[in-house]
């Protein structure tokens, strides 16, 4: 019996929408459309499970269950209460509600969330005499309400905890790179495991681990203990187990190299890499950028150097100048991709970029630039 197809919504970070859309198409999604920090698509239950397991640039996978227009919280209450909630949960289960509002009509998302909670609880109380409890941590059902002007969409969150929380991270350095952003950076750089890869400022190892997962074709969700859909009434454990156990690992004949000036960062990275089971593919070394003396031929360098408030402007400028000098003299024949929130620091590299993307790292708007490192001068290089 063929599973019924339904609409889904995958959330992502700004600037990664097209990357996520391509991932969804490769996974078998239909009617793929870009949204703001999101991608809409259609597929069956199997695809929803696979999306949670395998999408590298998705933060969560949502399933719309109702849509309606409302101009007042009481209208939202009435519409939510009318939903056949018995299809999705029992009175003895717990739930939570998260509301996202882009509207002049509804300004207080918390108040709207309260009305949604009341509507669901009252629906069960009037139909069964019992009412489900609200639980903010690890509930049985995660419910989202999106409001755009007066149009409301009610969705179930099939992921639960954000998908960037892969499950391999044991420890972290200060301000670690988001795993979804790291995977997106690698995919934007064209990384498929086709060459050696270097991150000379690897911190807790996020880029290194995500690079190895891509190169080996290991699903990023394989380390997670739980997805929200496992508590849904229509959960198919046999189907999920079969997808979870699928073996599609590729051979990876190259090396991934990580360095950092901080011995503590390298220690943390080593723990994370070991927990992910990837130690045999990744080499680590405590060293500054200035200490780099050799690079693999025809490799890829992907880097998220510091650009926050932990270092002075002079120290940051010297760091970027040193990185640019090493790129020009050591990494000839390589392609480098550098992420930074500061154009002045990127310009301190002393290199012309051949492509760029605009991404966000936390609250910071960033540029992600590509540099093709040639030996000698490259007069025809274009600045985009």
C-alpha cells in the first residue's frame, strides 16, 4: 500500500535555502519551493523520516495540519479547537506550543500560544472529560503556529529538538559553529569528499566532523537518540528502523586536517571526533596559522576564523593578514572558503575573491568568500 503524500516545511538558516532545496530534491521530495529561511516540499511518511535523518542543512521538519484566517485571538481559539486532535494525540499525552508571528494584527506571540493551549485542552475536556498537560521539555507533541498577517498555519514538528543538535558533540569551545551552518558552508564550497580538506582554525571540530560525514555519506541524524515523530500516533517503527539501518557509506581516500592555536580546542575537537567515530579520517595538530608549512595538493580549505569581540582589532587584522600570507605561499593550487562578519578583515587577507554568499552566524550577518589560490599573479580574476 502506497503511503499518502503530504506537504512539509523544512526550516533552515538564512542563505542556505537553495542548498537545502537541492538536498530535498536529491532525497526525492516533490513540488519543492523556496521560502524565507525555509523550503516547502511534498512527500510521504518515509520521506519525512529520511528528511530528519539525512538532511544536513535543515533545522526542523514541520507538517502542516490546518490553515485558516483570523483577525482576533478568539478566532484562533475557535479554529484550533475545531481540529480533530484525536488524530494526533491522546488526552493523557503532553504537548507544547510555539508561535511565530509576522503580523501587525497579532503582536504578542505568548498570548496567542496561551489561546492555542487553551483551545487544545478544552477540545479534549469537552470530548472526553480529560485534558492533556502542557510540558515545555520533551513533550509528546510539538505544535507550531505560524501567523503571516492574518493567515494562520498550524503545524506539527516532526523533529523535536533542533536538527543541528546532531548528538555527536561531547564538549564545545566558546561560540562553536552551528552544525547546520557548517554543513551548508561545505556544500556551498562543493565539498563531496573529492580531495583533501583543511581547517586551520578548527575550534571544537564542527567543520571537520561535518566534512567527514558528507565525504563518507553518513546521515547526520544517525547519532540522535530521539525524533519527535517517534511519539506520533501513526509512527511506523519498522519503516523507521529500515531507514535508520540503511548502509550507504562511501569510501574516502583523502585526509581531513584540523589545526588550532589552542591546545584545549584541539582536545575538545578530538573528543567530539572520537564520539562521532571519525578519528581514523581526521588529523589534528596544535599550531597557529603562521606555523603552517605545507598543504595538501589540490585541496580545499574551509575556515571560520575569529571575528568577534574576544580579540582586539589589531590582533584580528594580524590574524587575517597571516592567514592570507599562508594561503598565497603554502596553499597554491587549493581553493579556500572563508566566513567572516567583517569585510575589513576579509580584505586584510590581501586576496581577490571569485565568489561569495551571504550567510548568518548566530545574530551576525556574514560573507562567505571563495579564493582560488594560484601560483604567481592571476590578472583575470574577477571580484564579485
